[in-house]
C-alpha cells in the first residue's frame, strides 16, 4: 500500500497476520510511487495485493490513468489490485477512468473495485458498500463474506438513494461549491493545496498543525489532521457551503492573528 493512504486495508490485513509493506508517496507531488510498489511485489514470490485508493485519502488526488492501466494490464498472475473508489463520484478530471471499465474490458481477473454509499450518497451510518469484479473473482470472494452482512434499513436506503437523482445532484453540487469556496480562500491566503478530486482537501497550514487543529476546535470547528510523514498539511473534509463559509471566516481571522 502507498503511505499515507486510508488505513482500513492495512488494519484488516494485519488482523489476519498478512504482512503489509508501505511505500511512501513521491515527495514532489504526493503521488503513488507505482514503480517502487511494483518492485516490492516483484521481489516477493507469493501473492501480492495492491491497495490503491483512487482518488487517494488523505491527498484527494487521482493516480495517472495511463500509468495505472498499463501496470494493471501487464501485472503477473500473482499480483492483484484492490481499487478503492469511495470518492470516484466527485472526480472532475476527465482523464480519470474507473477500474469498473477495465473489469468490463480485458483486464478483468486481477481487479476488485470497491465503492461505498457513505460519501456522495451520505449513508455512512447505514454501512452499505459493494465490490465490482469478474464473476470468477466474486465467486472466490464470496467464500470470505458473511452471509447476512447488509442490514435491511441500509439496503432500502441505498436503493432509494440510487433513484433519488435530485439528492445526488444536490450532494455533488454543494460539495463542489464548498470546494470552490475553500480553494478560493486558500488562494487568497497563499496556502498551497493538492488538486482536490474528492469531498475533502489536503492543504498547507503555516505553523504547527496540531496547534491549528486545537484552535479550530476552540472555535467549534473539527478540521482533520496531519498525515505523517507529510508535515505542514491538513486534511479538511468539505461540509455544506454554509458550514464552509463559517470555516473560511475563522481561517481568515487566524491569518489576521498571524496563526496560519
Ligand atoms: C478511501 C475510503 N474507503 C472507504 C471508506 C469507508 O467507507 P465505508 O463507510 O463504506 O466503510 C472511507 C471512509 O472514510 C474512505 O476514505
């Protein structure tokens, strides 16, 4: 897995004693170091599973589609790819391609794409998600899945949400408005950020980040955290536009005090 990334794959793997190798993001643009990850697996003669979160959490950036497709398409038969597309609905970069398209095409046997209703669909409390893979892969996965894993309320809510185009459009539109407002403010304040393709933004904070987090909390705002080993950046989840309007006012007041 790349490092940093969303931690759950690692937590599940280590709970069943599967060794996890963490490959740092590149230092120039915090991208996945595909070559180094491939090398780690090439040097190991067992089965490797690459956990690739695209867009990545916490950086909110996508991985170069051509490079990823090339790698997935030419991987040896003992290399598998778990593509976590929890945030794919937010992607605006036209170069992005979902692994689902590759499963439908030729690279089907070594990919599992996972998606969730927790983000754009706003159903995190309902615990509904799904995997997309070839029928053969799904049959193999089924041996490890508990039989009664989806609760009725979650299933009903998920189906209702899929039909609720107006809500999904509202969810996306407001996330985009929130992102625009935050990016505009960060630009004004000269704070760098990575190109956000998700419902959060990874941005620079001048000064000690933990002090910043504490001060925000004193103002009733729960911002995210730093993700070692990247220092000086904070992960901010995008709330509703009215919530982000409060955030930007507080951030600007911090600048006036010389805190950020
Ligand atoms: C990349 C990524 N995958 C999965 C999840 C969790 O999804 P779920 O609520 O379906 O467990 C998150 C939540 O933060 C996430 O960031």
